[in-house]
């Protein structure tokens, strides 16, 4: 069960980093 939560968290962080790189004006 823990690996599912960790996977979702890491995936969300990865998407957040990609979004930050694509739209730097938002940050």
C-alpha cells in the first residue's frame, strides 16, 4: 500500500516540475 502512495506522490511531483519548467512565469 505504501508504494502506491509513494508512486502517486512522486508522479505528482514530477508533473509539478515539468509544469514549472514549461510555465516559469507562473512562479
